[in-house]
C-alpha cells in the first residue's frame, strides 16, 4: 500500500511537469523574449484589471503595490477593458488564458514567477460531503493512473477548441441525484455549448456520475454569489468551475485533491479595433454561432415569465390585502392593516436582491424549490407591497363626496367602491402601476444571483464564451428596451380603457337598489 502511494505521488509529479510544458505554449512570443521579472517591471505603476473578490485581486496588490487596481464583475468585463486600453494587464491562470487566446489573437502573456493556483472540486462540510469528496479523489486518482486525466486536460486546456464535446445527459436507471452548481462563465473549465454545459470539469463530472451511478441536476451560478451559499445551506452537493483552493476557502468548503496546479500569467493585449471594428462578426458570435439565439429566447421567456407572474400574483396579493384592511368588521380590518404595515416596511426597507437571496438560501434553503419559483415569490412580495400602498393612496385620493352621492342614490358599500370609487382611483393608479411594472422587468436582471438564467444572465454566459465584451451588452440593452416599451404601450391602452371619462354611462350607473 505504501509503495502504491509513493507511485501515485511520483506519477502526479511527472504529470504536473508535462502539463506545465503543454500549457507554456499558450503565451505569446513576446513573453518568451524577455525575462519574467523584466517584463513584469512595466506593471509597477500600471493599471491592472481584476474580478472583484477574486484571488488575483490579492495577488495584484501584493505583487504591484503601486499599481492602480480596477475591479470588474466578471472576466468578460476585464477583457473588454483590456482590449479598450482602460487597463494595461490582468492576471489569470494559463488554462483560462489559452481558452481566451483561441479567439483573441491580439492577446499575449508573460509568466508570473512564484505564483500558481491549485484547482479542484468543492463539496459540503459534512459527512455526506466527505463521502462524495472521497469518491471524487479516488476517481481523479484512477483517471491519473490510466493517463485519461492528462488526455482530458490537453483536450480542454490546449490552444485549439475541442472538436468533440460531451454534454450532460440523463443517465439510465433510478439513480440518486447530485445537485451541482456550475459557473457557465468559466471557460474552459465549464461553459455553455449548444445549450449544454461542456468543458473539462463538465466531462469529468459526467464520467464520475456514470461510474458511481448518479444523475445530475445542475444549476448555473457563480461560486461567490451562489455556490458557496448553496453548499452551506445544503442546496448543492457539489460546486465546480475552476475553483481555486486557498486556505481561507478550505475553512468553508470541503475541497477534493487538486487535479492540477496551474501557473499564473499576466495577460496584455496589442490588438486594434473595438466595438464597431467587426460588428458583423460580433453579431454572428452573439446570435448565430452555436444557436445562441435560442439561449436569448429562453432568457427572454424567463424574464417575461417572472415579470408577468409577479405582476399577476402581486396585484392579487396587494388587492386582497387592501380589501381585508377596509373590511367593515373592525378586528379583521385592524389585523390586516397591522400586517400590511409591517410587511410593507420590511419589503420596502430591503433591496430586492437581499430579499431574493434570503428566500433562496434561508427560507427555502432546504427545499427543492427552484430559483425561478423563488424569484417569482420574491417579486410577488415586492410588487404586492407596491399595489397595496398605491391602492391605499389613490382610493383615499378620490373625493369623499363621490361616496356620499352614491349612498344618497341607494348604492351599497361594496357597489359604491367597485362602481364609483375604484374606477376613479384607477385614473391615478394605472400610470404609477405601469411605471412599477416597467421597473419590475428591469429589476428581474438580478435573479442571476439565485441561479436563474434570465436575459441578463444569458448575456453574461454569451460574453464569457465569445469574449465579446460589448456587443452582447448592447444587444441585451436593446431587447430590454423593446420589452419595457411594449409593456408601456399595453398599459397605455389599459389606461384609456379604464378612464372614467370614456366609460359608457349605462355601465357605470346601475339601479340604486343593487348591493
């Protein structure tokens, strides 16, 4: 057994050296001409781009304390800033650089001596997580011994795009399901191809589940905003997509053995052009290649589903709550008013993103409720709060003389409200309702934080796969404009239909005896 362990260690050392030689080919020729230290000295007072909260944020500040650090939400934004000359360089691992280099010929790199990252799979910090982690470690060792691991690394981390992709598929049999959080923006570890997750870790995960008889239920979400919280809350069994293993992260995540130790490089860009230099190619990459227009349609469908479901559910919730608060029975009315006051203050006092994350990771953390369902619930709560408050404001804004006149004509309490007061309140209510509905559509752009692939999230996935930093943004912006403009037109027509001055007097005035 001891000799077998020594053999594995020797095999890993030989394999790591061979992999380093393969990955070294990814840097541009300019990086080979100068020594690493001479090349890096130019960045001492430069502008460097980093992803907020990433490992490279700390590395950049440590290695270049005089440099100006600009932080971005994701690597696609960093690359866009690099191509536009807004930053002079950015640090990343060699596999990621090789993947970017495939489509960005103006990119080159230079080694950063003494800096490297260990990459592996993440599991829960509990007994079940230990069991799965042990299985993964055994599986990785088996891939190493059979030299399959080296073949897969060379396939996915090389300078050319893989010709064969293995997407996830439904495994036969009634196997237990692994809930896995994947970050589809981490090419070549995991990324989207023809609507399915592919990449080195995606293929390893599929082979792992095939061997140990698991089915896979994957969710698209980043490690920082979704994966870590999902692991802690028990929503995910595993997180993967190029996870860097650090001592601090090991306190919260049960990491597998590292399947590779990747060198860190400094990437620079010397290409020309910009957004308008190749707009035709950008359009083809964003919409046509790999059928990405289907992803965009799915994103639009998800955005509209959340928006209209929240409008319908929120309107019903707010309206029923308002009716309960104006009940003619004193005790139920007081209870409803007290509840509505507390509920409205809570919802109004928290950003919608915080509400969604609390619902997803805490309230429904141990359930199988999807991110989409949680998003609908969250926006129903926020939209219902608006509807209740706006109804209360507009109904009270109707002249009380209208109610007194209706009572004088013999109208009952409910008939007066629905036939006389509410229609007049709608004249003030609908413009505000329309504006809130438009705002709701735009607000759904944050649902990517709870692993929902809406229109904005799909745009991020496309940007991460194509490294087109700007064109997908403009395309998504245009789509949002068309959606919100269409909703505004619809509510404009509704406002015309509900305008009391346009109503048929026979429909408005009914027999006074009706109750």
